């Protein structure tokens, strides 16, 4: 097993058979000891966080498998805190796709002149480049094509997949009276045919979820959602 990448919240290993192993850690992103899913640095460490994130991730990836939605998921080992996945190649150095149902966070920081905090948004999708040094800048479909990161057709597919996947997650959460405000997804190309697939993780660290208007922290989210 070869260590490929040390991430902020996960380490990535290459297995003998060429698949990747994601090891979920207890580190979470934030600033000054306060959790912030949009932050680009590890702000604190919370015991049990890795395993908790893996449990939620596994729940959703299993769901997507049933629904034949393309992902990198192969299997999880909750006890070990690991998930075996297909190796993906990125769009450029990686993009993130955000789907918004309520105006909070960076949306309000950017468009606060025109939007009110908590205002309804109709599954608004935006794409950002993974570039910590430049604070993950937003990019348009034209920019993505011009910079040869992806074609307009791939962009459309990505947006459709994002709405579909986010909609399923929103629906699942609503069964537990949990409301999805926004979510960040990652996509890559996997398999021999390099098809577009959902990669990375689906955990509390990548979404904002509220219950009766109150923000639910990632660990709490997993407990409420998975009924532990
Ligand atoms: N199937 C996959 N194949 C290759 N890389 C993957 C796959 N799934 C996830 N990754 C990458 O593995 C890394 C996971 O580590 P982690 O989430 O901790 O990264 P990170 O610190 O958030 O850094 P990054 O800014 O790269 O996301 C991410 O870079 C993610 O894009
Ligand atoms: Mg990450």
C-alpha cells in the first residue's frame, strides 16, 4: 500500500490492485477552532469524526449504487475508517460543485447586496476550482472550456448529476426532518471508459444541514440521520 496524498481530512493510498484506499481522519476544516465546511485549512480535530464521516458517506454511496448513479465507491470498512474506491482523474487539478437550496455562507458573502440570508434558492449550482492559494475561485462553463478543464457537454452533465445527487440527499435528510441548505460535491473520471463519476465523500463536513432553523454539526448530523 503506497501513500499517494495527505489531505486535510483524508489520506489517500494506492492498493496493490490499483484501486485507492481513503483513510478518514479526525481532522476537520475550520478557522480558530471553529468548524467551517467551506474553510481551506484544518482548524480542529474531533474524536470520532473520521468514522462518523465515513458512515454517512457509505450510506449515501450505497444508495447511489442502488440507483445506478456513477460513483467511485467500491466498499467501506467502518471499523478501520477506510473506503476502497476506483482511482479517479480530475478535471484540471480538481473542481468542486456546489448545490444551494438556501442562501448562506459564501453565497451571502458574494451576493449579499441582492439576497437575504436564508432565502430560498432553486438548486442553484456553481463550480469552483480546487485552488487553496486562490481560495477556490468560482468559474463559468465558458471559463472551464476555454481553460481546457472540461467541455460544455461535460459541464452540463456535471450540473445535471449534481442536481440529481443533491436532490436525493435532500430527500433522504428530509425524512429525518433535516433540511439541506447547501452541499459540495466532487467529480472525476473513473474506469476504462473514463466516465464522469461522483468521488470523494458525502459527509457533514461537505454540507450545511439545519433542523427547525438550527444548524446541525457534522457529528450530530450523523447521529440524528443514522439514528444512533
Ligand atoms: N476516487 C478518487 N481518486 C483520486 N483521488 C480522489 C478520489 N476521491 C477523492 N480523491 C481526492 O483525495 C483527496 C482526499 O483528501 P481530503 O479530502 O483530505 O483532501 P483535501 O485536504 O480536502 O484537499 P483537497 O483540497 O485536495 O480536497 C482529495 O484531494 C480528493 O479530491
Ligand atoms: Mg476534501
